[in-house]
């Protein structure tokens, strides 16, 4: 495996040969194998147009993303395919029909049956019930699906089953300028984030818990800039030097150029990692492992971040993995079910608390609603946390408090 992604109750992985496997909940066809049968072990995702039992499988994939109950993939030719739940139009094929196997995402402005499809795509992200893509030389951003809270960023709250263009910061619908120069994208349950321009963070959508980071709890249907650490609305300084963003259910994370991590939004379960359970309307710094609030040391040397529903993950430059936040299902991987307001180290596969060995040399991470994933040095996958749908891929439905090995796919 070379990439991993986690949804509500399903997991997907990209193989080095460009094919995709998936496992876990399949009630809404999010595994893409042509059935609605949940699988406790990985199965191959079918090719576009197939009917189960599939004779051809999805190939030529370069990137994947998992939403709440749907999945996305970029193909080598720069187009996007999607499969799973589509009740809010999150598959982008111009319909609201669930899809058992991948379908092509339509181009902006199309009406089903679409004659043109999204192309030139270089990045994707999947939210709870919406999807995002970066495309073209301008790195413009488009979105589709659920929009009740403005998470599509087009200045309206009308859902769209085909992609629409995300407005530029400060625009009001009907927008005349649109968001470009996007570096990375992230989709939360009801909000969206992007790094744009000179490494600035912007957000749009639901903001009832401060997850947009603009110092307010006002939802936004067009992007606003995320405030700098320590600011109070109306902010006069904004978050800069951002390398990556990640969005949870109601909280957000950003990795800065110096390798540190900041967070904002809902924090009742410690998912911001600042040593408190106080919700934050603007970013705060994530504490170092072992700190107690008020923290005097903070997290650095982070390479990758991932936000689950109510927990957070970071991969260190050393390859170690740390987690914080909600832990009732064991999604922190420290061998306990104790929620943490500061980061803890994830145990190694097979350990039992108190752990003496920890994950090392990890290549990638992903956070689902109640489970977590790590891409190991040998390109196999380890998982931990909630497993009621088989999303850990170990052949069982038992929750795991420390990482277990995902079983190899049959083919």
C-alpha cells in the first residue's frame, strides 16, 4: 500500500500498482465492490461500469479520499471517480443515486447525464457529505454535495450534485472571483479548509464551534481567513506559513512551516491537544507529549497531521505517531480508553498497556470517525480503535486499543 484513507466505518488503501482495496462498512456501497456486503478484510474496488461479480477493477489511481459514507479517487488522466452514498450529491455525477461501483465526476456546470467530466485534478478531499477538488494550472477549488452550512463555499446553502466553483475570500454570491492557488484541501463533517497563496489558511462552512478559526461562531458560505494564534475577533493578524490542514467533525488542525501544529474549534474531548477541554475560536498551539496545562513545551517536528471526528493524529519526522482527544473506542492507540488533552505515543503492533514499544518509521496516517490507520515501513497497514463495522480489516469486529495488522487482500 502507498496511501490510506479512513471514513466513518470504512477504510481504503491505494496499492503500488494503481488499484484500490477497501474494507469495513458497505451499507451504502462505500467499498465499491458492487455489493452492499460489509467486509472484515480488504476487497478490490471495481472498475467504472462494472456489475458484481466484477471482472475488471479500478486501476491507474494516483490518490484516494474517504468521506463519511463515500469514497473518491483521482485517476492518472486527471479525472475523478467516486462511489458510495450519494443522497446529498457528494459523488458529483449529477444524480442523487447511490453507486455500487465508481462513476465519473461531472465537470462544473454539467447536468446529468453529463457529457463532460472533471479533469486536470491534482488534489481531492472528502467531507462528511461533501467533496472537494483542486484543479488546473491556477489550482482552483471546486466542491459538490451537501451545502446546508455553506461547506461548498459558493456563497449559497444549496446542495449541488455536480461541482461548483468555490468563491474567493471576501466574495458574496453571485461571486465574480474564485478561490485559486490552493496547495492542500481538507473536508470536515460540515466545514472545509484550504491552504492558499503564500501559505495562508482559509475555511468555510459550519462554524458553531469555532472550527473556521476566524474568532466567531458564525457559519460562512464563502472562505474566510483563519486568525493567528492569540488573536481575538475582529482579528488583525492571520495564520501564515501553513503547510497542511486537516478537518475533523468540529475541530481543525494546521501544520506550520516550522513543524509545529496549531488547532482550533470544539475541544470538549481534548481534541485540540492544548491540555484543556476549552473550545477555541482561534488557533492554539498543540502541547508536547507529557505536558500538562499550561504547557511550556509544544509539539514540533511534525510531518503529517490527520483529524478524526473527535481525535487528532500527527506523524513525526522520526516516523513515530502521536494522538490526542477522544479515546472511548481506543482510537488513540495507547492501550487505554482514556481520552487525552495532550499527545500520547501510539503503541507498536501487538503491545498491551503499559506499552514499552511504539510505532516507528511510519510512512503515512489517516483518521476515521472512531478508528485510526498507519502505513508501515514495509507498506502494510496497521489500524486501531473502533471496529464495529470491520473497519480495522483484521477479520474481526473487535475494538483494538493498540494497532493490529490489516489482512492482505485475496487478490
